[in-house]
C-alpha cells in the first residue's frame, strides 16, 4: 500500500486530502515528466455537492500505474512509499498529475 496525499479537493473522491477509493490509476504511458501523468481515477465534484457519507478516506491504498518509465513503477503498480496527486481546481483528469513521478 502506498501513502497518498491528494490536493485535488474538487475531486469527487477526495476527503481531507485523502482518497475515498480503495485504489487509483495513474495514467501516463509515454510520460517523461510528471506533467505528462494524471490521476485516471479523477471525477470532478461539480458544484461541490458531494458529501462523503458512505466511504472512509484512505491514506494508504493500492496505486496502479501506467507511467511505465517512472522509477517507482513495478509491473504497473506504484512501489513508492508515498505519492502526491496535484491539480486542485481540475475539471478533467488531464489537469491532475503525480508529483512523485521520476523518469527512470
């Protein structure tokens, strides 16, 4: 499990800078820099109406990763102890990124 800090507070799955999903997907198959990655699990919380009543924020979760050129990618899973997802104010997944990405 990877510790996740997410500052994308307008994501439907974000609560207290944690994710309410049990796993996420980082996209960026051809990424050579972090700006070419994104959180493929992002869903915009349009209007900020969602309230987290059924799910618990997860500080550690499974992170599948398509950024195969990242040093932390281990057979399409993130092996980093801690990652960050950035992109507060995003309305599309492409406006988010994995701040932990490092080219191998």
